[in-house]
C-alpha cells in the first residue's frame, strides 16, 4: 500500500487492492498469500493503467515486485 497511497490516496489504494484481489484471485485481500502476490500485481495493472498511465503503472508495479522479493 505504501507504494500506491502517494499516487492514489489511502482509500483508493485500499480499494484498488481489494478489487484486484477479488477479481484476480476470487478472494478478499485478507486471504492473499505470498504465492498470490504476482497474480495480485497483474490484477492491479489495468486499474493503475487507467489511474496513472501505463508507463508509470509499469514502474510502480516493478518497484512493488522488487520490494516483495527483498522481503522473501
């Protein structure tokens, strides 16, 4: 969320994650596991493309993926 909040605001970032989890994974974000994260990021892509543009969305999603790799 910390990557999305500055771009979308807190509420919209939370709702984007919630919506992507439901659409891409068919379950709420509370049930998302570490293995689901790549699919969740793919689910966020169309929404971010609309809100911040395709190029910026690609950069942000790459930053998030890199951050997640460091945590694992």
